[in-house]
């Protein structure tokens, strides 16, 4: 069984998270959820809530690493700025607990799960459902996205271990 990984889909209003582990090579969903903040709350307090909430999730589930989505925007500048600030406090929560954070861009996540960097959201959600052996698609979308990011990390870690073994095997 591999150490758990925390996948995070960052957002100011909604941050999805999912804790996965690989058991006998198969990924398993341990826990997931949504951290929700509200626009009527002052922005600094929303950031504080995101930080405290993720810190509590890390303390409860003790993942070995955090996988977080790199930012890619086609939206307004104020949305970019606020989401980047939210992402920063989420990474800070991991760093304060000595948790390494690995970033994955959306194209890499899509490619890892479906074989296509152009996959649409329903394809990703179906791939997550299938990979985790779930009865239903994870909801809301932010939680499914967080699980997809964690799956991408588990697959990336697995393939890097295989490459290391291949290199060691070649020398033997």
C-alpha cells in the first residue's frame, strides 16, 4: 500500500479535495470533500478559512504528498488574482506540515487519465469513476477534479519508480 496523496483543485469559492492511496497497485478513494467560502465574507477571512480547512484535512488524513492543479485561466484578471492567492494559502498549509506539493497542469491530468490532453470534463469524470471503482461520478466537479489530480500524481509516481527500477536493472 502506498502512502496517501491529497489531490487539490484550488478555488476561492470552492476548493475540491480528495485523498487517494494505491492498494496493491489499484487506487482507492479514502476521503473527499469540498471547502466552500462565500462572497459576502471578507476576502482575507476566506483565505484564512481555506488555509485552516486544508490544514485540518492534512492533519486528519496524513498524506505523504499533495498534488495541486497548476493555474490555467481564460477568465477575468480579478478571478486569476484571487484564485492564485487561494492556491498560495493551500500550498502554504502543506508546506507548514512538511508536505511536498507537486503541480500538474490540466493537460497533463487529462492525458494521464484518458490518453488525450483535450479530454472534456465528462470523460475525465468517467475515467475517475472507473479508476476508483466508484458506483457514481464524484460530485461536485471540483471534488472529481481533485481526485483526477491525485490519480495523475499516483500514476506519475508509479511510472517514475518503474524508470528507476529499469535504470537499476540495466546496471545489474
